[in-house]
């Protein structure tokens, strides 16, 4: 019996030593892991966060008093190529290559911005009795659809430039006939080689492009009697 008890005691002591060694190894592993993370963090430097930008066109003037204006129009959200919808500001080092600034991004979808700008300027023109975003309802006469073709920095020509290109068309909702179409492109020179300067020039080019896009709106569309008035 004594030998059995002594054997049990030896085994118990051995098990306790193994547990203490295992805990010590675990603590050592945790300490070394934390130290390694600290070293890697210090080597990697501080975390870099993206910069966000938006376009900011001047507010359009108040619309003039409506005179002999009957037509109504709804604006569909403008479309764009997939690479312009990814959020990053785009640059082109060559005509065939597209690059993205990893830490410089749009705070708002450029398609939404162009759509809102077109709505505001059509309302301010006084050419339509009602201008609203398209919601699928058949309570308007015309639908304007558009596409943001380009919004990018150009680096493959002399100096740094930006290009903004927009196209749009207006259709009669009842007949499906196209009553107006236009496409414009604006290029601007960037005097300072940094992204804020690029965005500022994009803003100026966008203002010119939107104003030019809507300037030849046909007068007979605006003054044409609505279907209800003709009936």
C-alpha cells in the first residue's frame, strides 16, 4: 500500500510540473506574439486613411416666372462605365490604361451628383412646368436619360489634364420618340500636381459640361401643350 501511495504521489507531482510548464510555455508564446505585433506595427508606420472629395457646382439662379410653359419632365439617374462607379478617383497614364487612386475617393456617387445637378438646372431654366426625379409614374410627358462618359485625370499628354464627358437624350413617354439629344466634352488643365487640384479642375469642367449639355434645349418641347390640355 505504501508503495502504491508513493507511486501516486510521484505521478501527481509529475502531472503538476507538466501543467506548470505548459502554462509557462503558453504565457511565453503570448508575450512573444504581442512583441512581434508591436514590432510589425512600428515597422509598418501609422495607418493611412482615405481622403474623400465631392464636386460642388454653384447653385443655379431662381427660375423665372413661368410663361406659356406646359411640359413636364422626369430625370432618370445617369449611368456611367463600371470603372467610374467604384468610388476611387480615376487617372489614365495612357489611352489604354486606367488607374485608381487608392487613398483618394469620391464621397458621393458621381452619377447621383450629375443627376441632381441636371434636375436643379432644368428647374432653374423655367423651361418646364415640373422637373422631378424619375419614379416610374406615367404622370409626366418627357423622360431625360443620360450617361456620365468620362470623369478622369489625363496624364499621357503634355502636363496634367482632366476630362469630363456627358451625353443625354429626352424621349416622349407616350410615343417613345426621341425629341432631343446632346453630348458634350470638357477638358481642363491642372496647374498643380496633386489630387485636390485635380478635383478642383474636375469641378470647373463639370460645371461647363452640365451647362453646355442643357443649353440647346428645344423651345417647342417646353411650350408644347400637355396631353391633358390638348384633350
